[in-house]
C-alpha cells in the first residue's frame, strides 16, 4: 500500500496490512476464536481460588480449531476492581491478542492492558488517566517496511489516543504499542494549551465544561478531538496526526549528518556546512526511498534555512543540529498536515524499545472553533465528525426526547432540533444516530 499524494509531492511509505484491530472477538490464522467477556469470577470458575466468587473479571473464551472450548481469565483483572470499557486487540501479524480496559474511582483512573500470545500473559501495562467514565479514546495503527543501514526493518505500531479533562485543562496521552507490545510508559500533554483562540464575550456554559469527544480521523492515521475550551468560551476541534516513521528517521539522520560533517571537516560554523549537507540529504532520501522531487525540495529548504546565520546564531554544532532537527520535523509535518502554520509537534523517544522504532512524532493542529452555544444547564453530550468540521451538542429534553444543536465549518449554530425516540430505542442508540448524521 502507498500513501497518497500530498502537496504535489509524494512520500512513499512501505505500509502493510493494519496489524491491530479492536474487536470483542478475534479469529486467528489457525482457526482459533478468542472472545472477550465480563463475568463474575465464580460464574466461570466455580472451584477457583484466584479471586472472590463475586469479583468482576475479564476472561477470554477460547475455541480452538477442533472446537474445544475453555475460559482464560485475564490475570490482572483478578481483583475487586470494576473493569470498564474492555477492548480486545488482535495482532494479525503475530496472531496474538491484547486486552485493554479501564479501572478507577470517580476522580482518577487507569487504562490497563495485558498481552496474550496463546500460551502466556505479559506483565501488566498501566497508564494514569482521568476518571474512567470521563475518558475518550481512539485507536490508530500502521505497519512499515524500511531499509535502514542496509537491512530491512519490519515494524508496526498501534496508538491508543486518550483524552480527558482536569478542570480547565484537556489532557492527551498516546499509549504506544510497538510490534503488538505496550512500551510500558506514557507521557501526558495539555492539548488545550496548544490552541491560541480569541476569547468570546460569553463564558463557556457549565453544561459544556469538561465535555469532549474523540474520533478516529477519516484517514485512519489521526485522532480528532473536540472539547469546550474554558479559556476562550469556544468549542474547539483539533487533529492529532500520527506522522510516518520516515519523517522521524529523515529528521534524525539530517541532524546526525550535520554533526558528523562538522567533525570530518573540523568546522564549528554550521552555516559553512550548508552546501555540503545538501548532498548528504539527497543520499538520505535515496536511502529511505523518498520520492526524488520531495528529497530535492527538502534539501533546498534545509539548505536555505542553514545558510541564514540568524537561525543558528551563537549555537554550538550540537545545538544547531537540534535546531535543524526541529526545523526539519516541522517542514515535513507541515507538508503532511496540508501546510498548517499553527501546528505543534509531540516527539516521543522510545529508546531501545522494539526493532529500531525511532522517535514517534505526532502533529497537533487546530481544525476550527465556534463560540459556544447557550444550552440548558443539564448533562450534555458533545459529538464531532471524523474530519472535525462538524460538531453537535445533545441533551435529554424529557424522558423520551433528545434535543440538539449543530454547527458546520465556518457556519453558526443551528436552531434547537428535537428527536423523539420510542422505548425500543435506547439513549445510546439515539446518540449513534446523531453521530451518523455528523459523518
């Protein structure tokens, strides 16, 4: 599979089949079926001693290719915690499964995950997040075959994008799995601070404080977040794009090459190395199998940036190399984000985890915003479309009626609309209908 053309230039990626999918059941290549269910421990393991009979647990119902069935408890759920929002991730590349769930109190919680290879469970992975019922999450996944240092690297990554509100702050953390295994730690970022908005005269209604939504973007390689911004009194949508690994490798090698050239040529002036670095950039592009037009463009822009002494004034070679790395990441991510000038980069160094996974780069850029509408002071739900250009705010307007307002890109809020739903339709079903309306 190849990435589509962007900004009249092509960055060719060795994308394979998506390695992880989120389901409640999975079928392996050997015909084994895994189904994830929630039960009380005693209902499945009548004579078991690993947990109290009344303890809620998660368990895999396993049916092998011959039809033999068994229950496999998820070890980290053999406690008294209440597991919520469980997911089963199937790693089709290795035919393994990972179970993900939430636990916690009303004020704080964790997302936990445990990996099963058909024989053994991994150690528990856990990430601190907000209250379990106030967390939104989305899943993106991709696979790569790269040629690095004259050998091919096959790698894949899955990212659980998680957002939650803490007071006026909107928190975001990416939970990264490399080759199906959680890296074991996560960083949290305040994405509301990355958006610079003009405040509205009217404060954010109380019903919208802390409200947010998260969707997988249309490309499948980004997460779309919508939230009420207390600082500006606006409803905001932004996109967190997972940048291709080639962007990471390219920018890192450009930085390393500048340092290497300075040592080889005995120069401590980064400006004097600009022309020499051009050929090195072209070689890096060939090595990573980038399109020649893209490589030439990047070499030209990097050369112009490095030749301007203002950009590296007073810097050592190492400092100049770091500044060049940041500029190169911004340049390439700007192309991938459609030329956005107000994007921010999140860079996560995985160290030695996985088969040379490189730095993980995420591009955060605003899509649009609206002055918040006036809504009743009752519990409300915020929904966004998969491109972030439409939003909808809904609330219960009686025992069997939902009211909502909606807005599209560069348009005002609609008048209040209502939908009566019969007893056979749950509130969740009604919200699903409204979500499908946005998409």
